[in-house]
């Protein structure tokens, strides 16, 4: 029985994780839950699961529920927890990722933003504390499944992207897209921030940065390709030219379960069984950087390294929040990111204060470009 903490339990990945855990009560025990603001949903989860620890970041305390920003780290370092499933959205997830790794836990990471911001710090925390990082993102889970059990030789990765709802739209139409249009994802049902990131393809840039830190490949060996059916999740190319891919109908429950059990597998009924005939034709197209400038900016920030990815992430978070609130046209998201990155004072990302300072400065600058 492994103890599990679910951070961000009231979100899309959090709820999917609870569905997975409900099928595997013999293997995992839910020890801790945290939510952001959704107290009602958290209370319902606490009533169902009776975890040893429950925390709400914002809001009034309730019986059995602690409140405050520190609940994330408390849950992540709880002594009965072996695996921390970090499904918090945004930069708010970083401290818990670091704390869990320093405490020697496995971190099943959905919160890609914490790796994008502090990739070097995350690796250091794992080395120092003996913790282990396992991806939940479906593309990175696919890569892990392709490389596990093989003895090195990984040469290149190609991550797939659905292309989002604006895949074949003209750039001018993408620029003027509405919130409702951006939230209409063709193949995945996810939280609103990552759904907008998928529409702008900022998400794929975040994922290439995530892959750089997880698998240690340079950016020249990391590519993305548009694959509208979302059946192939990633291709791993080896040094002899051989390519291994991982396939499946889109569901996050499979990568969540694999992040809990890696390198082992548990029999599970959660994923629809694969049927190549039902999957139909699989097609691939290049990413169109003219229509999706946020992708190009994110990859450039990844290549620049240091605190540039943290600045990219922070500017994107501010711009996406403004777009979702109805205060920014879709096309301005990339323009805000561009303006912030042009003013970014580059520096190393080897200490937490430098990363936090870059995050704060980028947020402050992004806010000035929102009008
Ligand atoms: P959701 O918006 O659905 O859920 C986010 C969760 O984080 C909620 O539980 C929310 O709490 C909590 N939260 C929000 N802000 C804070 C904060 N400041 N402090 C603490 N907790 C907070 O997002 P998703 O589940 O879609 O995504 C979560 C992460 O997983 C993201 O990093 C995303 O990129 C990644 N991911 C998601 C995928 C998906 O299919 N959804 C696929 C791959 C990666 P509350 O609602 O109570 O306020």
C-alpha cells in the first residue's frame, strides 16, 4: 500500500486521479488532498475518502480542513505519503514539487509549470532528497513508456499536439477567437488554463521545455508535430534511427496510473481498449508558427534557458487569466508574452529566489501590457 497525496484534487487531473485510486484501493491509500478555492468540492471529497490531511489554499477553515498557502507543502511532505500527484495549475505548484522531492517522495507531475520555471532546481531537489520525478503529461508519459527498460540510446523526441480548436484557422481569425471558441478543445477535456494553452500552442512549448528537463535532450533533438486524432502521444527515436511510439485513445487516467506504478503496471479497466480500425487514419502536419506565435516564443525561451522559461510561463499565466476574464483578445496573449520577454533580464535559474524574482518581474510587466 503506497500513500498518495493529491494536490489540486478539485481540478480535472485531480478528479481523474481520484477515479483511478477508487479502482485501486488495494494498492494505494489516499492520505492527503488539497484544493485551491473550491471548498464545497473538497468537503465532498473529504466525506468520501476521509484522508488524514485535507487543505484549502484560499477560504475559510472547516472541520477537518486546514487552510492557507502552506497546506500544499504540508500535504506534499506528510510522513505517510509516498507519492505526491501534483495537479495544481500554474506556478503555485513549484514549492510543493521541490519540498516533496527533498523529502524523498515520488512526484507524479502534472504541474508542468513547476518544471518549466525551475527545471534545474527540481533536478537538484531530487538529487539532494532522493525523490523521483515521474511525468503525468500524456506525451511525457508516452516517452517514459517508450524508453523504460531500454538501455540508453535515445536520440530525439517528437511530441504530438492535437493542434487545438484553431488548427486550420487563418492567423487573423485566431487572433480574434473568443473564450468559448478557445475552450472547445477537439480531443481532450481539461481545466481552462491548459485548454487555452492548447489553443495557442503555448502548451506544446511548455511541454518541450518539460521534456528537455525530464529526458536531458537538447532542444535540437526535441520536436513537435500536429496530430489531430491524439492517438499517438509521442515518438522516441533511438541512435540507430529506430522509432518507438506509444498509442491509445485520449484519456488521462492511463498516464496518471502509470505515474503511480512506473516501472510496473497494474491491470486496469479505465482506458478504452485500443482498436486500430476505430482509430482510423492517423495524420500528421507541421506546427504553423505564423498562426501560433506563443509556441515559437516558448521554444525560444526554452533555448535561451536560465530564467527565460520562468518569465515565459509567468507572462503566459497573466495573459491567459486576462483572456479568460474577457479582458484580452486571444491574439494579444502572444503579444504580451513577446513584450515581456523582450524586456526580460536574463540570469541563471540555479537558486529559488532568482526564479521567483523572474516570475514576479514578468507578472508585473505583463500586467502593464494588458490594456
Ligand atoms: P484545473 O484548473 O482543472 O485544476 C487545477 C487545480 O489546482 C484545482 O484543484 C484548483 O483548485 C487548484 N489550484 C488552482 N490554483 C491554485 C493555487 N494558487 N494554489 C493551490 N491550488 C490551486 O487544471 P487541470 O487539472 O486541467 O491541470 C492541472 C495541471 O495539470 C496543470 O499544470 C496542467 O497543465 C496539467 N495537465 C493537465 C492535463 C489535463 O488533462 N487536464 C493534461 C496534462 C497536464 P480549486 O479548483 O479548488 O480552486
